């Protein structure tokens, strides 16, 4: 037997709900407006048609602009759209893998093992985060240049630091886990490494996966850092920024906007695939707080 409970709301509650709903709907529409405007431009005929009527809807739609983006959006003969996409993939994936792996290992040791200097390490991680990036940038650039890391895929090594904001997050996640599972495994003869790999990491996998996705998206969309570290191996975000800065309004704007939307697709797919993992991590974090 199914029992249904109806909640009666007063007129004041209904009016308040309607106002809040209207405000959030307006907010959502305002967020979607730039995407709709850009997608409309991507479907226009050419640069001249865009200049004549940049706002109006043009018909027929020129979906061929998305194909033209692969051939027209390039910095030079060696830096094409496909090349920049490949650079974005290895740069974002490699940086994410090294950063999350190092932070997970470091945070686990600091959170779960008692040793002298544990508090000092955690405090140092917090203090380093307070240093403005531009304050350390000259020395950092000089060091990377001396190590021949600039303009090299080996720049990914710099992501293997083990500290930063993700260290703080993962440290908090590990602190919330019970140590009883590890103690039971130690009694059965498991080593520290096996406990970490087979027990602790699987329990942390949803939270770590959520951080990895967000880190990947952040690096994929970062256009400023590769200008400094990879000037000859530009990823897609940096290449599109450079192309826009150099062309002004001289090139085909619809094709450029088509390329921008193509660059969003990998990030959008990644978010759609892992959205449940991300939201589960957010909910669990809110409940623990």
C-alpha cells in the first residue's frame, strides 16, 4: 500500500517559490546567452556576413565552418588546430596525472602517519599557497630554463610537486577516513604500500576522480601558462587566444567561433561522464562539514 503525503503551502510560500524560480531561470538564461550568441556566429556564412549583421540569425546554417576550423585556425605550418589539440591532451592529462598522484601520496603520509615534522609540512604547504605566483615567477622561470624544461614535454615534471590546493583537499579527505581498515590489513600481514593501494585509494577514488576532472578542465582552459612554458608547443586554449589576438577582425570570425566550440567538446564530454562522481563528492563533503 502506497501512502502519498501532500504538503500544503501557503500563498506566501507559493509566491516566494515563484519569485526564486523566476530569478534562477533568468540567471540560467543569462549564463546560456553568451553560448547562444557565439554558436549563432559560428553558423554564419563568412566574415563579411558577420560584420554586416553580428547579432541576427543567418539562414542557411553553415555547419561547414566547424570543418574549416581544422584547416584555417593555425598559427603557422607547424602549429595547426590538430597539433594544438594533441598538445592540449598530453599537457592536461600528463599534468593532472602527476599532480593528483603526487598530492595523493603526500597527503596520505601526512594525514595517516605520526612522525616528527608532520605539522611543519602541512603548515609549509599552507604558507607556500599564500605566496603570490608573480612573486616567485622570475626565479621559477630561471630555474626551468637552466633545467631545459621550457619548450619541452618534460615541463610535466614540475606538476609532480605534491603540494598545493589539491594537497589540502586530499589531506582533509584522508583525515576523514577510519584507520580501522588499515589496522585490520596490517594484522593480516599487508604492507604499507598494499594498504595504500588496495584499501585507502579505492575508498578515496570518487573524491580523487572529482579533483582530477576539475584539474584537467582547469589546465585544458589555461591559456596563460603555456605562453611562458611552451611557446613553440601551444595547446588549444593558448593557440586560440594567440590567433584571436593576432587576427583582430581580419580573419573569418564564424570559423574562429566554430573552433572555440570544438575546443569545448572534450571538456563538456568529460564533465558529462563524471558529473555523478563530482556531485557525489560535493554532497559527501557537505555532509562531513
